[in-house]
């Protein structure tokens, strides 16, 4: 299967062209954020206050990297389990967020939000933190520095490998992939 | 009585924590290589190739395999003829965690006040320490960093004795099924059967220290492990949960007698970043 290179920010047209199972290489700016940062962003949205980053067309990568060694851009940086962000994600896609990178299943509310707001959920390989860090060209903290590994960072990535898990049409690679290889009589 | 300075425990814990996080065991690497030839899904094979490349990269560049360098689970098997000097043993272990996680640029993932403020303890302490007193005058130190993603998918069932072997196997397979892609498959399934509530959980965790591919010395349990593995692989979860024929690296079972009224079954799930290193002092 040939991997397709896509650039950020994502337009509606690009999101419309993505389907569960597509393998992509992302190039451009993405933002990091996990539990604590999501909680703060949603608190601001609920209060109607401005966000520290403009989410329109952007991708958030659910990651809390290890500290970089001197001379390194970033430490190991693989995805964390996305389900913990389920409670927050629909409010972010409503603000224009177009993509999320993580690992593990999303709930129905998130899958509905992907359809409603034309967005995608992408999977990076969990546990491949050293490998994925190689695709990150630069990193800088842009908000919530006090959160340490959970701060929001702006990353510049080059051909960062992901797979489309949930597309905007209801496709779900975790469900479809598993069904394909399930041996019912044996499980 | 042999005297042992606790400073050596500190040094050892620090080194083992770093080594465990950066160097994947040869047994797991060998499994990935074998799995690459057996996995039916092309995407699954691609993931396994990424994991092999990741392990090589981590080793060559002294970087953690995974950004989740875990809570520091430490097992100490202390010879009963050892007399520790130079300070408290538990504090020495915590000092080792502090040193290893700081000097090794590992992520500090421990938070205090778990249901409230969840404030980072900043040095990844406290260690999750398990000690056993054994014959002899040596100390075996095992450091097994445990990530949150797989730990969160673990479960314990206080089943009814009437549920028997079938009920236990169903509970274990169901736990793996529900976990799906979340715990970073292929996974190791650690199982503790019997004992009490906490002993079952401890056995499930302790079983994860076994070498991948090793056989349980008890034939009854070998057969049980094989059956669980076959059923879990038939779930179709596959590498990274993207679908495939290989969902499980291995299944390890430990057991103890239990109460006439109980049948505890604990399942501790280990991601493919199956990290543990040990040393004998």
C-alpha cells in the first residue's frame, strides 16, 4: 500500500478524501495535548473565552513526550490512549479542529462529532516513541508550560506515519480490521 | 550475616530503570522477528517492522522505547542473611527511581492525590515496591517500568467457584477483547489464579517477568496458557489493534490455593514494550 503525503493545516476537501485504513505521512505543524491541556481548553470554551491556539484546520497529537536530552529536539514521543480525551474532543472539533492523532478506540460521541464537523481520527503506532520522535523536526511549548510533559507544544513534523482509524463517514478501522481477522469458532 | 550498603541498591535501581526503558529484551525482539513471518495482515506486518526498528533505534540512540516510561515497579528478593547498612531500604529504592528517571531523561508519570489534584510528584516516586524474603545472602533486584495504557485495561474478577475453568478462561479472554487496541497489542497476558484479592493481582503482575516463549513447568497450566493464547489470537485484534492474526505475545499464569468460597482471577495486561531488567547484588 502506498502512503499518501498530506500537509497541515487540513482543509475540508482533504478530510473528505480520507477513509479508514488509509496510510498517511503528515508534514507540517501539529499540536500536542493530552488530559490536562484538554481540560483547560474545554474550560475556556465553556466560558466563551479565547483559546491559546487557533484550532481551525489543525491536528492535535495526544502525546506526553519524555524530556529531551541535551541536543535533542524532543524525547520519545508516541501516542497515548485517546479514550481519555473522548469527553473533550467534540467541543474541539466544533471549534474547527480537523484531526486527532492517538491510539485506541473512541466513543460514539466522538465518531458523531467527526461526521458533524468533518474531522478524522488518526492512529500512530503505540509504543514506537523512539521511531516517531525521529519524524519531529522541531518542538516548542506554546501554552501551559506548567503542565510539563502535558504542556501544549507546536511540533513541526516531516512524513509522520499514521493510519486513518475513524473517517467522517463512520468508517472504523479498529472494528473493520478486527472483523476481517476474527476467527469466531476459536475465540 | 552479610552487610550490604543500601547505596548499592540505589545505584542498581537507577541503572536498571534506564536500561529497562531503553533496551527491549532479546526475547521480545525475537518474538517480533518471528511474528513478522507469521502475521497475516500486511498492515500488521508493517506495525511489527516499525516495532523492530523502534527497538533498534532506542538501543542505538539510548532513548526510551516509549514515552510512557511508566511507574517504577520494583521487586526485591532479599536473602535472609543480608543486613542492610547505610540507611533505610525503601528510601534507597525510591532514591534509585529518582536518580534513574532524572538522569536517564525518563518521563515522570506519578501523580499524588489520584482522585483530586493529581499533582506530579516530579521524580516518579514512590516506587511500587514488592519485597520477598528468601534463603541466602544475595539480593535480587528487578525493575519493571509499567505504562498506564496497558495497566488501565487490566482487571480482577472475584468469580464464583461454580464458574470453574471455563468461567476463568472466558473472563480472561473477555478482558483482552474489551481492551482491544488500547493497551498497544501484541500484548502479554499475565494471569493470577487463586490466592486472595491482592495475591491474585500480585501474581498476575509477577508473571510478566517470565521470559517470552518459556513454558510453564506445570503441564496443567501450560495447556491453560496455550488455550488462552489461541482464543485471544482468534479475536483478530492484531498489531496496534488494526486487525490481524497476532494479538498476543505470550500468556503467563501463576496460581495459589484459595479460599473454599472464592475463585479470584486477575488479568494484568502488558503492552509490547515489555520492560524489565534485573541484577543480583
